[in-house]
C-alpha cells in the first residue's frame, strides 16, 4: 500500500557524513553519561518496599503521590485491578526496615484517607534487583546476537554488521537520554528498549530488501544510486507505518497514566531513532563497508550458462 509515490530519487546518502558525525558524537556522549552518571533505577532494580492498599473510594493517585512525598520523593503510585486498589512502591531507606516504611506510609495515607486498608507488603531486596539487572543485560545481548545471526543468513555480513551498529545506536541513545534526564529506569522501560531493537531491525530489513531488489533492476547504477532509490521507494510505507505506531505510543503517553508513561516515552523516542538510524546509519554503514551488487545478487558465470543450455 502506498500513500503517495515520490517520482524523483532523494539523495539521502549525500548527507551521510554530516549526519553520521552527529550520530557518532551523540552515541559517545550517551555512553559517557551512562557510565559517568548512571541510571535512575526503579525499585525493581534497587530494592525497596511494595505495598498493596485498598481505598474506600476510587483513589486519586496524584493526590496519594503528593501525600507520600514526605515519605520519599521517589515513591511510585499506580492503580491495579480496580480504581480502589493501589500499589505503592517506596525505595529502600537506610536505617528503616520494610515494616517501618509500611507503617509510615499507612500513617500518612490514613491521615487523609480514613478507612484505607493495607492488603499486603512485600520487600524487594537489592539482590533481586541485581539479578533483574543481569537478566535484562543478558536478554539484551541475546537479542543482539540473534538479530545478527538472522541478518547474516538472510542478507550478507556487511548488512548484518550495519544493522547491529544501527540498533546499538538506537538503544544506547535511548538509555543515554534516560541517564541525562535522570528519568526512572523501570522494567517496562527495559521492555521498551528490547521492543525498539526489534522495531529498528524490522525497518532495516525492509530497506535492505529494497536495496537487493533495486540491485537487480538498476544494473547500470552505482551502489549509492541504488541505496538512494531503495530508501525513496520505502518512504510511503515508512510514513504510514510509523505515523500509526506513533499515534498508539503517544496515546499511551498522554492517556495511559503514570504506569505507562516511561514505557511509552522510551518507545516513542526509540521509534523515531529507528527510522533515522535505518536510513542514515544502517544504509550508510553498509555503503562504507563496500556493499556491492555481487554481495546480494548471484552472478551467473559464462561456463555455468553453457552447462545449463542443452
């Protein structure tokens, strides 16, 4: 399906040096910031107290969050099940046990919400948080390896390497933005980062497929012309796909509440970066690596042709 057709080929690769320089600087700044300043990990990673609380009426989570600011500025409040049931997560406080934190939270809640009932209390230890961080890193590494193996079989190692570099570019910059802004890095954000990997590689695969098709059609064109033509041919599909996807992520961001805020924000940033990196990073790196027609289109030798002719 095409929303519109562009007749003239857009010279995307003519801007590759400037844009890749910007990408490289952004990537290095993100890496530095992540290692120098770290991430604002949520309770799932750092450990803390999780409480399930039942209110006599539908809870105003914003008001609850403001009330509990005196307990901790990093408290997380969200509804689950019904509007009356609320989950409260409070980070570990030095010198206080989980029971003492729960008692302090309930004291604050009862002052403004008589009749509130504590249903359960759980303590997430730092060891569990470390395991989640390790498991998340392992999942990320396995996804990268799996994508690289798939692309190496489907296309050619130059395209596989280009796609992986583009994917790492997206992931590192998304995580780097969360580090710079010190936004809370939660398990849903980690899930969004993994989703960005898949989304980005999907866009790269579509462009690489078109490059292979155009190598067969444009036999007299050089590699840069073929890549520009292939990317131009995918513009309509890219606009349709990403506009509809961004409508969904922005809807979650504006109307999904605090529970989906970080997840949808990471997805939105990652999707926009995925479009950019597939065109200006993955395709450009494939060009730098010297991809050529023979890498994708099998050349039939004269001897083989003579053997095929009876």
